[in-house]
C-alpha cells in the first residue's frame, strides 16, 4: 500500500455525494478505488479514472484513506466491520472518514473497532449538497484528532472547499445536525411565508427577490427550487435522537418535522408557477 506521503483513496458509495468525490480525486491524480453495489455507477466512475474493486475488504487493503458515503448508521457499521468490511484487511496507519450523516455513537463504535487494527477514524460530515459536491466545494465538518486530519488533508482538497475541525470524534456529526436543523427550519418557514404572501396578493418570485436584499437572505432562500428534499426525514429523526441522548427538548424542530411532511418538490415549484387569472 502507498505511504501516507502518496496516499491511495478508497470510496465506498458512489451516490450523489460519493461519486463526485471519487471522480475529482482521480482527476487530481490520486489513485482512487471505489466500491458500490450498482455496476452501472461503478462503470460511470471507471470512465473518469476511478478503479473498481470487488469487495470491501479488498478496498480496505489497497487504500490508505477510505471515504464512507453510505445512507444509514447500520450501513456504516456494516461496511466498516472487521469481518467482511474495510477493517478485515485495512493496514495499520490507514484512516477511515465517515462522510455519512450518522449519530456520534456510530462513529464511536467504528473507532473502537478500528483501534484494534491501528486504524484512525474521523467523522467528516458534508454540507453544501449535490451542487457543492459536483463543484468540489463541499463544506466539511470534522470530528477527531487534529493530527489525523492533517495526515489526510491533501486528499480533501480536490473535493472540499472548506474544512472545519469542530472537536473530538462525533463533533462533525453534531455540526451536521445543527446545520440540518437550521436548513430545514428555514425552508419550512420560507415556504409558509411565501404561501402567505401569495394568498395576500404578492407573487413569491417578487417576494424572494426582495427578501434576498433583506435579513432573511440565505442560500436556502436563494436555491430552494433546486432542492430535492431527500433527507429531511432522516436528518430530523437523527436530531431528535441526539437531543434525547442529552435530555434536550427541540420544540421548534418538532414543528419543523411536522411541517416538512407537507412540503414537496412540486409544492416549491408550484410557488413559482404563475396563477391563472
């Protein structure tokens, strides 16, 4: 396996966030391996210089840095296992970055397994969405040891615009949860406010232009019609679980959780469809 001065990177999960990271790393000259259960996705990445591997253990064996982009806490634990996952053959001194949005205790479980193999773990939550992923401008929220982050920092540059170390392991996931609460809270109240404005006779597009020059201005307001609204169920459920672990009430988030049940991509598109006179 390559030395840390010439790292090889493995990417697990070539979805909307993992695929751009893998392709940008390959384009930057890094030897980049990938594992995904979707063969068509692997083939597309292969055409961009990414090397597919047959199983997770093999990916762990050839990679000095592994980026994990899978959907759930259970998925993270499965791909990082020391039976059939990364840790089955990962070399001492390698590093796993948990880029999925998961709970801090999941990161701690992975770190406990990894420590027995001499493997470092960082939680490295992503903000910025699909457009930032494709542009290579992800805002990365990291939890873990500063020395470990410094060791892998060069492999973040091709696909991240900014990197913030927020504290110990799990702090990145805390940061992502705070980000998610702000984002979904903003979106739900913006949609409600624009609906009210339209009912009172002012078109949402005109209102949005005005609000972008006022205190409510935000990326959420600016780009809301581009959002796919994919993960609000999981994001808000995770926030509730994490708040419960420290006996902290989230009354506003509870309202947001209900409000987001009634907002769809079509609803947002409908705000900008001129009404029939």
